[in-house]
C-alpha cells in the first residue's frame, strides 16, 4: 500500500544521534559534539533531535539517554529533543514516566518519548539491566500501557496505585519504534506515531509501513497514521569524499558482525583488503537503503524514497568520524530538503 507524499506540505527532516565515541576520543568530547550538532541542526531547520539507548558499546555514549536529552534540550531552544529510543523493557515504566515528566516540565512542548522493545545491548548487558524484569520484551504491550497510565491515569485504567510526579497530566508524545511488524501493528492499533528503523533493517520497511497504515485506528493522540523512517546519509561536497567518509560506519558495522565492539574508526581510502567478499556482500545488503554522495545524488535518492514510501518524516542517521565533516553533511542534507520542497 504505497502512498504518494503530499507535496503541498514540507516533510520534516530530523536527526538521530548515537553520540559516537571516535577512536582516541572520549564520552566528554562526544557530548560536546552532540550538543554542537543539535545547535546547528536547530539553525538549519531540523524538526527533532533524537538520541538512542545502547549499552556495553565502547563506541556509543548515549546509554543514559534521558540525561543526555536534558543536556541537549538545555543547550537548544526550539528543536524537539527525544529518545529514538528508550528501550522500555530495560526500565520500570514509573521511572521513565518520572524522567520524561521531569524533562517535559523543564522544556515544555519540546520532548518526545520514542520507545523500543529491543535490549539495545548484548545478552550479558540485558541480563544486568533487566534483573528481575522480563528478558525478551514479550511484555512490552503491558509495560507500554502502564507507562501511558502514569501520564494519564483517567484515560488508561491500568490500576496503578502509584502515581508519577512529575509526569501525571503531561502530554509527552509517545512514539513506537521498530524494525519489524510487531511495533508497526501495535502502533497502528493504538493510534500512535511510528518510526521504522530502515537505516539498519531496510528489507522490512515497506511491509512494516503497510501493516502500520492498514491497522491504524484514530486515537486521542493521532487522527491519521504518521510514519517516520530512518535513513543513513553521508553527504559531502564530492562523491569521492562522501564515499571515503562512509567507510567509518562500514568499518563499525564490520566490527560488529565480527563480534568486536570498538570506537568509531577513522575513514580509509578503500575497504579493499579490510573486508572479505562475503562481508562486503553483507554490508552492501545492510546499507542498501543508505545514501552516500554529493548533494545531487542525495536529492535524487531521497526524493525517490519519499515518493516510494509516502513517509511523513525522515530521520537521518550518520556516523562520520570527523565532526566538521559531519556538520557539513547535515548542512548539505538541509539544503537538499529546501530544494525538494521549494
């Protein structure tokens, strides 16, 4: 059920940041770069700046996601800031309601709560995080109902006898995130906005969007389906430079499939000799939805993606080693957006 985009309105672009720690860098440096990117993104007209929960990964510093959201929201003024996402089965719903109730109280009208049911970590970290909690995320719908009831106890009769202060009565937009049909269907049935992780699960994008839209039921939160899709984009002033910059995220994923978790490596001129033919094929499949190129290439591919998917919003992920090159990439993407909808 492919849907044509409404070209009479501008589709917002947003940022998904992992607070990457580069080789030789530190979390402190990563946090400075994250805030600097958020400030630039705000000036360039991006709609949201989301941070993702990951654990036990030496190259990602966004593990304390709500703390980092507060840091970014406090250093910006208009851009929406949120989680892309908080992995709800890792936490007691009451704690998340209190954390995001606090954030919404501090930065009213600017906080998003994106929720996932994956661990955001390996099995060892999951066991430590979920001590005494469910291990597989099967109870995600129940956890979600409990969380929503803390914000609006009158609307969701979940039987909570404990109340969230701050949190109760606040309108914090809740998004469901996913890379399969489970969250797509749940988001549709509950009438919630949905964000699909097509930046790392491209093969399931169209089926998930079809499930979401066909199962959507209007709710107090949303009258019509609203789908945001993640896209890996590395943009530069030349095709060759963009291709070189993209080797950092290629090496990072290669390390992961080899079972090695490391900091984000610097780019290389060629991946030849670094990956095997099998690994090259695996990465080509993984990054089949990614866009790497100059502004013209990015514009052509993004326009095609928006037409094909009918996405209501694009959220851009980009792991680039050099901070200035990363800023330039997001600046070029913002310019592309202006041309797409001019």
